[in-house]
C-alpha cells in the first residue's frame, strides 16, 4: 500500500458504472464519483500534483474489465490503482463465481506485480435499498468472499463496505437503487481515503438520523415508479443483449492533472 510519506504520482481507476461515477452528477455535465473524489482527497492531502485516469465504463462485467481495461491500466504505469467490479456479474442471468474470482485476482495480481498499490472494496447488502436484491444476496455474499480472499493473497488493500451498516441506508443511493448518489459517493471516497491513511475521514460511516416511516401508499408509489423508470428498461436491455455502456469510451483514458478537475 502507499508508504507513509511517499506521494502517489499516478492513480488509475478500473471498473464499471460505480467507478465511472454514476449517479454523482457534475454541475457542468457528466459524473464525478468516488474515484474522482478520492483523487482530489489524495491531491489535497499531499499538497502536490497527482495524475488521474479513469478507464471505467458502465455495464462492464469483470471479464470485460480484464479484457478491455487491464492492459491499458498497466501501460499507464500507475503507482496506485482502484479496482471494483462484480455488480454486473451478480445481476446477470448466470453468475460464474469461479470465473469472477479468477479474473478479479488476475487483475489485482498484475497491478501488484507492476508495483502499483491496489485498493478494492466489497459490495454492501442492497436488500434494504431494493427488495428485489434478496434474490441475488447469496451471489453478493460469495462475490465479497472472493474479493476478500483475493485481496489477502495479492497484498491488496480492501474496504469492507458490506460490514458497515450505513452503506445499506437507502438515502445514500440514487433513484435507480443500483448506484450511489452524491452523498453515497462522498462517503465511499472518504472511506477509501481513510484506508490509505489520509487524515480527516474518520466519520465516513456515521449513521444517518432516523426518519419516520412512510405510508403504505407512498411506498407503493415509489415501487411502481422504480419498476417503470429503471427495472423495465434494464430487462429490455438484458433481453436484447445490450448494456448501458454500449458505444461509450472511458472519460479519462489518459492521465489528467487532478487540479484541472471540477
């Protein structure tokens, strides 16, 4: 992991829509997200220049991230990398746990062998956010176990979001219930900053204030709206073999100076 007193010069982020930044919009358009927020935390803490590249594209599976992003990441010669994948694997019709584990560890190991420090994290339990998530909860638990085991074997750092109750609070998730909202991304970035030893982020897992229960009618309306706006389109894409990332390119395929970011 980043050694105390040794600045990070180049940070490369690999992953899917979470790493891309959905749903943490910028005022000028596009998305910010936890990885960009983390890059800014690092730069502020170091008081020094930091180059940042984000290769993530929404909708990508772990196998696709390995095939499309790993070589590009290694070519950029980062000294620090984040890797988070798996959401699109566990929500697919079939979850190949062994293939996920092999691809995930291969990416962590390749980055570590290239002298990059690597930081990954587990996926929280989304059942309180999206009741349908209970159907893939077993897959998520197994995926998280594989992430923990791979991180231990490769010497990668891990933040166990699955062990932090606040990460399952619906108020940290966007309307689609799959992506964090701006507050959720801010908390994720703070947790990752704490994990690499940056000061001032100890309260990232503080619980939110208790809110009164919504009426049955309000809850039913929210469910109907979610099915219409998000679940039905996702089913449509799945049936036609499409993904939300078709035709998209990474937002920062080449390193940019963090000071130039919004």
